[in-house]
């Protein structure tokens, strides 16, 4: 009787979508500053468990988006620390939207056309809510509101390099610098109603300092757009890091949102606090606590 020999074949490696997602996270890592060891990616400890959790979350979102079709187009999203898009682009526009350049470079005639189109849209809005745009109190409202909206969103026309205006100076200072209680007025992109509050900015220089007024101007530039508070906080922090390449940047913002106050849940006392910690502020608990204590 012939004997049968069991030959052990090498196992074929099984592909798992999680492996591809982990590789994707590794490929998207960027250095947030010109110095090795700085930037949002370097601030995250190399923790395999955290990396796997991030990968599982991304995989779940990808699967949900494939089924529901709810994925947001990449072109409509601002840059984040986990993408390859630079925080400050080559001409200083910083996260420009699709129509930013057309508005920035518009001729006087194009500006008049834009204002007339926007005024017409506001007139249509008044008609749709049941009002008479020709009555005395509303005759000039479409034009007034159109001008106001262009002012509320004037940050789209501002250039970060122009705002900085070479106000970066060499200085041997390596202690915490804080500019706090910067008033913020912005527009919620979900309901087009204001949210207002204060922003506190801190950084630890790395042989370069920035004129103090520029921090308020940077915050104003990003606030005067259709915004989310979370995005606004991050954009200010990343712009400062890109400009100064400091040891760390910390930004905290506190605000009240009229979309929660005068509509929806109607909570008049609710406030929202967001933070963005880069560099040593993310690495060092003591440095982060010192900043939070002082603000």
C-alpha cells in the first residue's frame, strides 16, 4: 500500500485592506517645518496602536463613503497636517477656494458685475421669504448686504505674504511668547451666520520672531472667510509654523456660535473651545500646561 506524504506548502500572504490604509497614512506624512523633528507629524509618538486605530477609522470612512457616496471632493477641502498640500502656497493665498483668485484679480468692471450679481441674489432671497424688496425699508438692502458680505469675507482677497510684509526678525529668544484676547468675527459656513470670540496664540521662537501685530492680522485673514472654528484654529497655527519654523505653536480659540444661539438648539450660554498644538506644545505636557495657564 502506497504511503501518502503531506507536503506543507508555504502560506500565501493574505492581503487585508487595513494594511493598505496603514501604508497610506505613512505616505501622507509631511514635515510641518524646515527643521527635522518639528511639525505636526513629528509631534505624534510612534505608537503602533494609535496608528492602527487611525487606519481603522480611515478604512471605515472609506467603506461608508463607497456605499453612501457621501465623500467630500478633495478639491473643496483645505489642507491639513496629514495631506501633502502646503499650508502656505507659492503666492501666499493659503488654502484658496475655487473662486479666490478670480475675486482677488478682478478688474473694476468685474467687481461691479460681482456686486450686482450678489445684490440680485439678495433681492431674490427677500422675495423668497415673503418680503417686498421694493418697500422703503428694503430698497437699498440688497446692495448694502452685498457690500457687507464682501467685507465679511474679505480674507479671500488677502495675501499672507503681504500681511507679513517682511516683519520676521532674527532674535535670540527661546521662551514662550503669547498674544491673547484677539477678537475674532467669522461666518459659519453651514448657516452663514456669525460666530464671535477670542483667540490666544503662543509660540516658542527658534531664532526668529514675528511682529506682534501680525498675529492678529493672520487671525483676521483666516477669520474673514466662511469658516469652521476647528479649521480656523488649525489654519492660524500652521501658517505661523510655516512662516517662523519655531520650536512650537499653540492656538486656542473660544467663541459663541449664533447657529446654536438664535436657531436650532437655542442655547444662549454655550461656548466652544478649540485648540491646535504643534511642535513642543504637543510633545511636552509641561509646556502645554504653562501656555494654558497663562491664557
